[in-house]
């Protein structure tokens, strides 16, 4: 068990072309690993930013080719690699997703190049937004995930999984904290308008109320003529302090998170032992 974990956030402007996205991911992972990263987190829609193409890719021969390359990338660097989300044709029990949709799945790959865990997005972004897209309806392409919080172990740190819109639902993060999470991951494709209004506030709030590190890893820039994401990937401390961040361009940061900061925060302010609900 280690007392420090080096985490990396990789921010992208992903497109409809998985090959181009993979090339950029590979380049940025190489750089992050050279800076010491052990846990590397990619954003939502990392290899395909195109809702209408999700089912096609999930059913195609390209899906296996892509997964083989990503698994090999994790093994090559001996890292834990979190694919923020990528469409899955199958549910966790092996059933084909119905109605031509997919599961929006966060995949965790271990240093041996094997899949450690998956988390299927629970909350779907069906909303009206004051931007060029005007409305979003993920449920047209995505089936809701099962109500099963997922926590994994990375070198003695407990890592809680979530995706994007989940961050607006604090009950999920409280459930992850009750499962022992030390770090809460929020890979995302937050729109520019909603991100500017709420991204940092929500990440900081989830950190403070659960006394966990929170790592939000977002898409950035214009993906097509109507879709712009906010960027500003950030890491927050258990006290809600922003420790590292990016702006609105592709890139990455690495940061060493420490167990001692978690222990100090939880000992000085033992909120969980004071709960009455």
C-alpha cells in the first residue's frame, strides 16, 4: 500500500474519428507517464464524440481493434487507465442493449492490460441548454446503467467511478464514500454553458461533502458546429481546494495525491460520525 498516488487528467477535443482520437490519447499518455503518472483518466466520449455513431461502433469490427490497442497501451506503461466513457453493446450480465442503444461505460484497465471494472452511466443528460445545440437527449442513444456504485483499488487508494451528469446527484457520491472511496472520478463532456456556470462548484462540493479528492476530466473546445465543451479539468482536495487544473485547450496535468491529507481532513472534522440522516 502506497501513501502517494500520481494521477493524471487528459483533456481532449475528441471527434467522430476514433483513430485520430486514439493517436492524440497515445501522445498525451506517453507524456503523462514520463511525468510519473500511475492512474491516467480520460474524458467522456474519448474515442467517439458522436451519439448517432455509438451503436455502429459498438457493433463494428473496429471496436475490438480499438480495445486491443487501448489494453496494450495500459500494459505497455504498466498504468491504471480509466477510459472515461466508451459505448458498450452489452450490459454487465452479457445481454445486448435493446432498442439500438448502448451503455455509456467507464472502463478501468489495469497495468496487466486487463479490464478491472466497468461502470455504466446512471444519469442521462436529457435537458435544454441555452447554447447552439439547444437540447440534449442522451436517452435516444444510451440506456441507463444499473444502480450499482463502483469502487476499485489502485495501489491502496479506493477510487469511485462516475460519469459527467452524475455529478449533479450527490447521493451517488455519498454512496461511493460509504464504500470507502478516497478519490471520486468525474470524466465528462460538460457543455460550455453548463460548465461555466457549475463545473467547478459541483466538483468542489462533492469533494467537501465527502472528504475525498475529486478529479474532473473534461472534454474541451468545438467538436462540431453546434457542440462546444468547457474544458477546465481539475483536481480538488478533500477540503475543496483546487490543486491542479487546465484551461480550454487539450493537454494534461499530473499531481501526487497523498493519503495523509485524507486522514488529516477526516480526523479534524469527522463529519461522517456526526451524520443524523
